[in-house]
C-alpha cells in the first residue's frame, strides 16, 4: 500500500448567488493522491477542476467558500488552517505551477529574485548557497545561461521560458506535491511538448507527486498515471490512465474522446450535442443526461452515485456503464469532408510581403519601402472557389498577419492580392468599396471579445444585413431568424446578450454574423481554440455544413494540426512569415515533409498514451527571420551547411502535387523521416 | 533613453508654442485692446495714439508676437496694465504663495491619500474600508466652495481659532503667511486626498486580484511581504501620473479656494487680471500655467519610465 499524500474528503465549494441561493462549484468530491503518482484532472471550463486543485493548497478564491468536506494533508485539514500555518506548507510541501506564467510572475521583480524568495522562505541556505541553487534550478528546467536569465525581468522571456521559470520556482521548495494548473495551455505546440517532457523528467527525477489539471486530453495522456474526469463539479470517472483513454466507461469521456480530431484520421469527428450546464442549474437526474447517447428513463430523475469497480480499479458515475464496457475501443467515425471545387480561382496572393516596420519620414516622402527583411515575404498562394485552405505555424509565423492583410486591416508592402482574377485587394480598408468589404468576412478566435457585450444577438446579426443589403423591419427579422436557424440556434436567442450564451453559442452567433454578409471568403482565425473540446467538433461540423450549402471559401488559421487535418483541403505551413510547404492536406501530413512540418507533426499530443511526441528540434524562439537563406535554418536539425544559410531553397514538387521548399532532395528527406 | 527625453522636451516646447499662439490670437480677436481698456472714455485721438506708441501696439500683430515671445523667453512679460508695474514683479510673489499652498497640500495630502487607499484596498469590504470609503466619497462630492465656507464658519467664526480670510500683503514673509494657509490647505487637501485615495484603492485592488499575487500567496510569501514586494510597486506605478496631474492642478492655482479665502496666489491673479482685462498678464499666466503642466507631466512620464522595467527595456531596445 503506497502512502497517501493528500486526501480530499466530501469536498463541496460554492458561492452565494445574488438571490442568496447556494451555488455549488464542487459537489462532494473525494479522492486520494498517492506518493509519487501523477494524477490528471480533466474537464471543460466550469467543471471545477481548477477550484479543486487550488483547494488542495488550502486556497479558495475570493467570492467562493467551503461548504463542506476537507482537504487533508499530513493529517490536518488545509481548508481550516490559519494563513500563518499555510504559509509554511505552500511552496514548501505543496507547490503550484500556474497556467499562465506570463501573468503569474510579478512584473517588477527579476527572475532571480522571485526564485530566491522561494528559497529564502523554504530552505535554510545562506546567500551564496542560494545563488548556487538558483543556477542549479534554472539549469534543471533547461534554460540557457542561467546567470543571465536570473537578472532578467519576466517580460523579457518567451512564453516557454516563463513557464520553465515557474517550474523552477515551484521546485525551489522541494515540494512533496506539485499542482499544475493547465501549465502548457497557451504555449506553442513545440514548446508545449518540450515542457511536458521536462515535467515527466522531473516527476521521475524527484519522485514528486503531481496533480495535472487540464482540458487537454492529449497533454493529460502524456503525463498521468491516473485520470480523474470531472463534469459539472462532480467526478464522473476515475481510474488508470490507459483504461480511461482506451476504454472509457463513462458516456461523457467516451463522447469526448470521439469528438477530438486525430492526426491519423482525416475528416470531421462526431460532435457531442449541447454544452455543460451552468453552475446552479437545477436538475434532478444525472448532470450529463441532456447530452448522453446512452441515457435511459431513470437517468432523468435519479442521479447516479460514484461506483467503485474493483476489477477495473475504476470509479464511475453512470447507471449504464456496463453497456459501454462492451465497446472494446473508442471507435471514432468521421464525416469525410466534401469539397465541390470549382476550377475557378477566387483569391490570388502573389509575391505578397507585409512589414510591421514603421516607414521613416524620408521613405514616406519618397514613397519607398525601406524594410528589406519584412515580417512576411514571398507569399504565393492560389485559392480556388469552395476550397478550405489552412495556414499553420507557431506564434510569430505570420499566419494571422496574412489574414489581416487579406481582410484589409493591414496594408501590404509589396505584391498583389487579387480577388476573382480582376479585383485588386492590395489596398487597405479605407480604399475598398462596400462590396469588396462584404465579400471577405472574419471570424475571430475569442467570441467574448468579438461580440459587443451591449448588443443583443439580434442587433449583432442585423448589422451586416442593414449595412450591405439595407434590409428593414420584417424582412430583416426574417433574415436574422433564418441565419440563426442555419447555425442551429432558436429564434428565442434574438433577445439575448452575449454574456447569456455559452462559449459555443457565442461562436455560432459570430459565424452567423459572418454569413449574414453572404461573403465569398471567410477568414477563420483560430476559431475553435477558445472553445471546449466537446463544443469544438460541433462548430467545425457547422462550418463544414455551411460551406457545403453556400460554396464559401475558407482560409483557416490554426496552430492545432489535428483540427487543420480534420477540416482543410489544403495546408500551407509557415515559418517566420515564409512559406515552407504547401500542398493537399493528406500529403502535407505524410512524409516527405519540410523539416519544420516534421517538427510540428512530431509535437502534436494525441489522447493516446501509446503515441509519444517526437521532439525533433529545440524550441528556441527566433525574433526575426534570417536575412538570407532558408527561414528555418536557425532550428533545423537537418541543416546541410552554408547553402541553407545563403540561398533561399527552391520549391520541390512531389508526385502528388505537394510543394516543399528545402535544399534537401525529396528522396533523402523521405528516407530520413520514415525511420 | 536620452533620445526619448530630448524628444519629449521638444514636444513640450511645441505645446508651449502652440499655447502662446492661441492666447495671443485670442487676445487679438477680442474687441478692444489694452489701451482702450486703460484709457476708457479718453480712448481716442492723440491720447490713444500715444498709448499705442508707448505700449508698442502700433506695429503689425506678428511683429508684436515675435518681440513678445523673444522677451518672454528671457522672462520679461512686459507691463501689467493695472499697476503699471512689470509683470515679472507681479508674478513673483504670487508664484511663491501658490507654491507654499501647493506644497503644504502635497506634503499632507499625498501620504494620507496613499495610506487611506492602501488600507481600504487591503481591508476591502471590511469595516475600515466601508468607513473610510464613505468619508472619501463624501469629501469628493462636496464642492470646495462649500467645504471652504463651512471651514470658515466653524473654525474661524465659531471657534475663532484661525483667521477666516487672508488679509496680508502679497509679498508677506513665509512665517507670517503660515497660519493663514491652514484653512485653505485643509479645504484643498480634502478633495484632493479623497480623489487620490479612491484611485489608489482601485489600483491596489486590481493588483491584488492579479495572477501574480495569487501566485505569491501560493508560494507561501507572508502577507505583508507580499503586499510590499509584489503588490505596492505595481499598484502605485499608475498613481504617479495622477499625482502629477494633481500637483499641476495645485500649482496652476486652485482658483475657487483662493478666491474664497482671498488668498494671494496665482489662481486669484487669473480671476483678477481677467476681470480687469489686463491682457498682458493673462497672456503671461497662460504661458506659465501651461509650462507647469507640461513640465510636471514630462517628469511623471520619465519617472514611470524609470520605474517600470517593462517600459524601460522596450524603450532601450527601440
């Protein structure tokens, strides 16, 4: 019997609503964390997973309070402890690695000081030893030149480096238990894979227990021994990692796994209907009842208890888990995407370059472009009507910059953007006529920010209808209802405000707004990355359906290669504002690949403990594209030598029509990459 | 960094130039001029001509502006009309008096405002916050002419502790002035402190809710250490600009308070010279007040730049 390090018993946490009702965020949670194990807590936003992790440190956020139960650590209840006593446990016995290290490091204090502070509080080392230890810790989290990093301020580091500093800070007190709250969310794919690998190494190296909280089953799969699945403030499934990911016996987990797009499977995964109930929603039966494919009559009025199954070492909260046990594997079915490609070019980017550098006064007068190394350069893409083309790359790859220029938000520095073979769209917004504006619409990443919080859904969708088509009264209303139905929202949504909608519903409104203009091209900027996993598939399916109905062309920007794989016909891979590879989706995802595509593909985290990410290149952050040669020379593990540094690589075209821009001959690339 | 400072100073000078132009043009457009005001009914014929010659008003406007500007840069603003004395001499003691009043209000008001703001934020929604916040909101909403009058009524008239209005010569010595400024300072400090305390409170509350403060708590940093190391430096940074604006406002003459207390500062001079149509003095005042605003804001911006590591590196890199 292994030692239990933290015992959560019947924990309920909640808040008082304005009406004075008690609303529960966590409902009667009990679980144990054993010494040396890594437990993954997975759930959607609002499932209570972060609240649970914070409670394990005896911390309850402002506005929330403990209703009942305890978090027992060293046989004392953390939730009843005085602050003074908690200070001796926090950071020393239990440490936290926060979600967003950029926000969690104090901006006015140097990195070295912030780690030193933890050492001063939680160790007996003298100043010299502490200095030594800081270097040691920074070294351990694999930060280059620890001495200089210690003297920097948080904002001078990249996202991945900040996250590593947060890990070093947590390790400073040599804690017995590490709590990780979405530690890799918000990092680039490659950085994410590297940080996860580091965390795995630390878990093995120090024998620390970890609680890893995330919405991302892919990340959880890479680190956890055991997984707890939370839904609506309850544990719905808890068991060994492998069993949960391979043979989930709770319908929610089953549906979740089915709705995640996979690299190996092109096409759109099936979506789960509905969304998680808001805290405080009253229901008598199972909280998952509305969305469940396996529900029965009794689920409606009776809520199932968490049942422990000895033979599987798994706890499950479902009446019907036995019928799921018969499913041997999650058999994912996908809807193949249908594309009716017309052989008509709708948008042509030729030799486009975009620069953020401000023109100097003299250059402005002479009307010339001085930046010889612009952020985005040499972009040549032909987009056919009805096609979905995806732009992929890490942050800083210029994918959003290109979208902005197509939308007219950013003027191009050179090259031509041509719509429908004759209309020149190289100008910015001010010079475009209303029809040019209508034909291209944008859907943004975060619907919370792209929808005006003071407008009702009706007003939001009415705007483009009034602006472009001058619709009024009855006709306007009819059109709005029509559009809402198209995005599968009922008429009653018209009077609602964005804050009264769930994340998925908000994004549907944003989609409806884009389609209201009857555009030819829709630019989708990371449209699913702010959404919960179970909702993501539904939005993707909706976009696909609308495209088939209207023949719209999508330009889809995303960092998530699995999502891109699911929805796009063609993919363009960008690094530092330069194209690396362009080709039909299925070919880009197969070797031979551009070395950068290979890095990206290797870093994808799949919700399968058997598929480990392959880390091909270092996750260095380059600030500027190189002056000459291949854009990827700084990170490429296959670099040939001087030729890569001096000459821009040629386009090589594979038999299937995939273009790769690399000096290495295709045959050699293929040979190396398959091994 | 040096480049930035020079750039900001240049921008400030341009601002001053524009202000001087506007006031000059403004006074030109107004019907009548210094001589017609001065001579009143005798403003015709030989006498008017003589006056124009004496004051140099018989040359084109742009020439007058240039000669005025050249003199102003050297500190010579010409002659005041009312007393026929150099404006320099009129301004000197007024500036001194305003400085005394302003610095007294600053030295009393700002520390109190900081303490009140921090206390209310740290004990948010608890008794100290509720009590202090009620008082500060109250103090903020009472206009200073009411509070000043009430102060005079209670302390000067009923209790007879301090003089109610200032009846001293303009160029009185500092020590003699001191008892006279207590009531004006209280009247000004009340409203100023209340405003600043509210500002500091919201800034501290905002920082207290930040992720890095939560992280500091979860790191086991003791409460007061967290407040002093992690909260205050970040919360007080935005306060610098507000403090600067307040100081500029104070120096620029707290017109209402000075008038109520009959205090011989810049604010009262503004009112006096406007009602006397003493245009050269008005011009001089406009330039001086503008330079006070410009220089104090410049100072505040530079201070923020120095103290905020984020801005500092950003500027250096540029």
